[in-house]
C-alpha cells in the first residue's frame, strides 16, 4: 500500500507539462503586448489617434498585463501547491504571497484577478460607449457583477475552510488571576519574562508611568493579544506536537513582559509571532543577558509554530551537541541530520553558557550548514557573534557557523535588567535587606 501510495503521489508530475504550457502562453501575451504597444506608438506618431483611441489602447495593454499576472500566479502558485516546492526561500525577489500560498489562497487571488480583468473590459466598453451595443453593455455589467459575487463568496468561504484544515478552535478561556509566586506554571521561566498568568507584554510598558507601576487591573483592562496565524489553534494534533517538542515549560507570547526591556520594539516580537521566518526558512537569534526573556520567547514561538501545524524540536546547545555525538558514534550522523529536516523549526537554547568541546563544535557547525536555506533555526545566546570563538574554541568554526546562521536571520537584541535582579530590587525597596549574617 505504501508503494501504491507513493506511485499515486508521483502522478502529480503529470501536471508539470501543463504549467510549462502556460509559460508558453505567457510568451504569447508578451508578444501581444509589444504588438499592441507598437500599434499605439505608430498611431500617435502618425497623428491618427485621438484621446479615446489612446485610452482604449492603454486599457488593452493593462488588460494584457493583468492576464499575464494571472498566468504567473497560476504557474508559480499552482506548481508550488500541487507539484513541488520551488525553493525560493531567501531569494530577494520572492513574491510576498508565495510564502503563505495554498489552494484556498490561490483560488481567492485568482477570483480577484478575474474581477480586475473584467473591470478593465467593462471600462473599455464604457469608454467606447458610442460604438458599443446596449445589449453588450447590459450583459457585460451582469457578467462583471457575477464575477464580483463569486469572488466575495470564495473569500467568505476561505476563512472557515482554512480553519477546518488546521483544526482550529477559538481560545475563549478567560485569563486567570495572578498565581502564587511558587507556582512554576504561573511564575517566571528560567530565562526571563512572566509565566502564563503574567501581564500581557504589550501593556507592560504602559503599566509603568514615571517608574511607578499602575494596578494590575488597569493594565489588564487593555490586553490586546498578538494575532495568531490564521488557522492556528489548540487542536489535539497541536497539543501532540507541543508535547513532542521537548519544551521545558509552556510559554505564550501573550504573557511575555517587556516592561523591563529597553529593546526590542514590541512590533518586532509581533512580526516574529506571525512565523513568516519559518515559511521563508530563515533563522532567528535572540541575543541578551541572563533573565531578559530569551528562553520564554524561544519557547513561545515554538509553541506558536506547533499550533500552526509545524513540527518543532527544543533542546539546549549542549543537548544538541550530545545528540549529534551519539548519532556520529552510531555511524548515522547523515541520517540524523536528514531526519531533522522533518522539523521546519529547531530551537537551540543557551548557546554560550557552556563552551563546546572540539567535536561538538564541529558537529554543531554541520547542523547549521545542513539546514542553511533549507529549514529554520532559533538560537538564544548571551554572546555576540564576535565572541563565539570563546564558545566554539576555534575561530574558524565559530566564524563559519555565525556566517551561515546570520545570513538569512533576524538578530533580536534584548536589552534590559534581569527579571531576577528586578525582583530583588523591588524587595529591597519594600524594606527587605536579605538574611542577617
């Protein structure tokens, strides 16, 4: 049955010649465009073209361009969706819509493109209304309205269809009140930020005016969660992916507290929360001192990716080194690296806290090099790239690793005091000076 399934799946390549046929049609429209353009120039130079003629000729050119745009959308988007990935991630000219294209998105975009083409045709009729039969005007308008209604119906249906594909369900659970400080799920994680019951990160800065904290009730009244990706939710399959990822605790972007941070801008975290970097197979590096929230953000983005249908694996840098050493000792390093390709996102936590030995440094470089422009890495570290030689023990390996990791990466620097230190300072202000000696 597996062989039969693979054979059936391979039949998708029968569609490839169809898309190359559309490429030939694209060439026909290129010829038609320049042919119409030459006619227009010739009429203008000869003085035989009035304003109406010029306008009609320009509308014809716009019509040809819009049809060509529709063709390229079908060629590239259809091939990527139904035949094989093209692998444009990281290309500077990658279309914006290609990173999140699917059959529903493609249908809606095609419908809107058809409405645009129909609009141009209808405009041509009205511009040349004196030479257009009333019957043609009537039916042209009716057909155009039918296209508009069809596009609206498709757009309306695409939302529920996308949610159904991802098994999404709304998260309507109310926010709980502050947990006890000793409650690990409600307290701080090991690397900063507040737990699930903390204030929303967007309002943490607003909750401090002139260095004075406003009440939790006032700050909580303006909570505005980071928008989740369309279709993201807490389905059973998403929970299975989260459990399999190996996170030390479950964290959410919505509960991250940036009140103690001077950087980055919250909009940066909002953008990362949309997971476009995973779709583009790019990397993210969180750089900051202890207690600034690197692990919280890394886990939260990993959870968000799991909810969006992606497989994620989380481990510290030392754990990744040990895993790769075991694979090499068993003679299956290549198989291990290939198997990790099934995870669009790998999280490497605490790079730099403990230096690599020579073998682990080389193996970690192989992991980064293997995933380069192929899949995403999310790394947290307390060392700038210029100091990675201290971690890898070899300047050449450190430089090569940083070069590949940072080429297609967003490096986010977390600037601020440790939340642990902040807690001690708050206790000192309240009059507690520590245990007596």
